[in-house]
C-alpha cells in the first residue's frame, strides 16, 4: 500500500499511526499533536510578554487637509478617490504607528496567516505549472507538494489561533462586525479550499475522501451541484474559483482591519476611547476645537 | 441609548490613548520570511504522503469472488449505488431528510447511473471476438425482469459459499442462464485493467469524472466489511466511525480542523441515525452561522467579557503605567 518512496524526509511518517482511544473519542497521534501544539501556542502567545515598544509623540496621523481653494476631484474616479482617502488614507493603509495596547504575540498571527497563504499560493502555482499528477512522478514535484501541504497546515493553524484570539478579545466590538464576519467567512472558505485540495491529490487519500464525503454532500442537496468524485470539478474549484473568493474575502478583511482599526481593550480608559462625557482630559481636547481628530488614530492589524 | 449601543460608539471612536511605533511592511516581510523558512523545514523534515489510489483491477485480483459478488448486485440492481437515490437514481436506499424536508430529493437525479448497464453490460459489450459473450448479453437483455432476477439469485446462492478471495468463479451453471458467461468475462476484464478504462471512458476520450469506478468499488465497502478497500481504510483509520474525515494515510496530520464535523458522527442520536449526514450538516450549518453572526447575537457576543482571557492578552495595558500615563492626547504638544 504505502509504496511510494519518500524523498527528502528526515522523519519517516510513512507507517500506520498510533491512535488515542478515550471514551468515544478516537484520534490519531499526529492530529492530536497538531491540536495540542495549537493550544500550547495559543497559551504562549497570550501569556509570553511582548517586546517593548517606543512611545510615539505626534500631532496627527491624518492626511493633510485639502486646500480650501483647491477644486475637488470630479467624476466617478474623483469621487472614488475622495471616498478612498476619506476611509482609508495612506497613513491608515500603511501605518507607521499603532495604539500601545497592540502588545501581544496574538497580533502576529494575522500576518503569519497571510504569509502562509502566500506560500501556499506560490507552491500551488508551481504544482499548476507541471500538472496535477507531476508530483507522483518527480522527486522535485513531491518536495513542492510537501511545501504546499505544510504551508496549508500552517495557514490553517495560524488562522485558528488568530480566530481563537479574536473571539476572546471580542474583536467585533466598535462596529467591527464586518471585520469579524469576513474573518469567519475566510476561515469557512479556507476549509472548502483545503477540502477541494485534498480531493485533487489524485492519490488514495483523495479517492477515499471523495467516496466518503459524497453522502454528506448528497444528503443536503449539494451533491446535485458538486460531485466529489469528479476530479476535474474539484481541481477547478481548488485552483480557480475558491482561491479567488478566498483572496477577495481576505483582502476585504485586511482592508476592514485598516479602516476600523484594532479593537481597543475591553473596559479601556474612557479618555482613550474619546469618551468626552466621562473624562476631563477629553473635555480639554474638545475645547481645543478640532474634537481631537488631529490627535486621534485608527490603525490595525 | 442602550448599554450595548453606547459601548459600540465608544469602542468605534478613534483611539486617543498612548501610541507606539509600528512598521507594517517590516512586520509583513519578517512574517512571510519566518513562514517560508518554517515551511521549508517542515517539508524537508516530514515530506508529504502519497499512497497510490486503488483500482478495480487490484480489487478484482485480490478478491475475485468478492468482486463478482458486488458485480451481481450491480447487475440485478440491488447494490448500494443501484438503490442509492438522488443524485444518481430514484431509489430511496440512501435518501436522507430532516423531518419531511429532503433537499436531496428536491434537487433530484443529476448524475444518472444505471448500474446494470453502466457497470456491467456496456463495458462487456465493448469486448470484441467473443460470440458467446455477445449472445449472453443479448439473452440477458431480452429476458424478463423476473427471469433475470432468478438467474442472478441462483448464481449468488452458489457464489455466497466462496470466500471473498476465492478465484474459483463458477463458469458453468444451467440455472443461472447467461450470468456465468457474463461474470467470467467481467472478472477477466477487471483483472486485466480494461474495466477501469471502460468505466471511465464510456462517454468520452477525455474524462476527469471518476464517479463510476469509485461507486463500483465503494459498493464493496458497504456490502462487505472485509472487502479489499475496507481492509486498507480501516488499517489507516480512515473509516467514518474512526473519525476518518480528519485523518490522513500514514502518520501525517490530516485535516484536524474538521474535528467538530466528524465528532458529531460519533455522538448519539446521530451515530445511530439513518439521516446522520444531513443531521450533522444541519448542526454544522447552524454552528457556522452562529460563529459568523456572533457580533449580533445577544449573550454570545458577551461571552468573552465573562471569561476574562482578554485580561491576559492586554495585561500590559491594564497594569503597566506606560499604557495609561504616557502620551495621552492632552499631554501631546
């Protein structure tokens, strides 16, 4: 059965796994290890002290106001640009500062997730160049497939830690519901993307998964539109349609993070939240005229 | 203004607390490089699984009698595929519903499969140079349904005495009409690999649709607990009752993110239900929607405030004076 030579493997996993059986729970050691690593990682990233940062003193992160005499740009393009600059000025899109509470390793996992997605896309592109069965016949192909597999495992792992963290931070607060929902959508679409990838392996695993999963799809009527045993359909979904949707959702998610900013801590100081009614400090800002907008900042990650 | 709306307004205000330097492009670049290095290390260290798929040829060679047993059920329309229901046919064997609602039935037959024709008679009719086989196919096709059923039943009664791995397939049996001739040739065709090709290419030279061979072999998984395919997947812990959805061949991690989905299959009453697939699908749909709409579901959206893990994440803000005393808006120049 396990006849294919393993190329480039230092640790040989090509043997039957050990399984943990506890009550009705049955899980392979490999899968259990992944879950434990994720939990340990999650505990570490929320408990290990973050690097010290330098405080920043600056008047404004807003773009310079337009000269009153200057004519506003016209037409769809002009209005579009004005809208873009209003909600996403360059200093919000590419910030060089952030609220100081952004000081935990959990904030790194959004970037790591996107990094893993990029590696998955790049390695997938190499596989696409040579065709879906190349990696069975070539040692280089097998290595590229390994890059693809592990980038996906990291992508899903990093995204899971990111999702856990954002849940416990209640990251949807402050009209950030669209940020949260695009994040959850990205997670769900990623599961579809990974699943169609497993179906596209053209090996024993994909053959069995196609057979087993058909009942789930058929039972809900999905089978009338998606046939898991149609390799061509699964492959096209995996390399064209679903990645486009996924990248689009991730793109909207990142833009929403930039537009809305990182959610402040639960119970943050009223003055920090610009709650002028409960803070004399903020009241002073109000009296200065510009409602403190010039001093305010919304950045995120 | 309600408490929730007021806190929404506060948390959506631009941040006016202490700030720190941050370089988004630098962080993105470092993050990407770290991931790239990690992926290379993992790929070099662990490689990736690649077990070749099984074939009808391998199955028919390993378990000739087992193969013929299943082929007989395809011929008389009693196999799992033949009685499955939508999207393959109008059967009810695998038709699932929640109460009176069955989306499976609603969307109807999309990929019609006639197992007698598609799995047995049509592939056999492509074999050239066997006049006796051609006559046997014609005899079978022109017989009444009752006669066909009697022939197959008589043949099955004799075949059932054989073990799955037996190669002593019965070539002559008067009470089975043309069935021995059909089965002898079908087995030979399967063992030569020709049936794999025929099951794939009946409609076109080019194909990417493996439904027919997968369903044919899959019928043995359901009907024969010790079938060729069953023995392999059981050894690799890939069966549904082994949480197989999240497993991978060998010792590689599979899709651990499917743990919740596959867990429901192990839990009563779903684990004992004839509608287990659609019930688990419904549960996961509801849970996914709940996760998606957490921000607008009262109660759910406040769970993080009740279990203060957030205090650990933002502990520097809550405890370190730097985060409360430095660079507040009023102190800025």
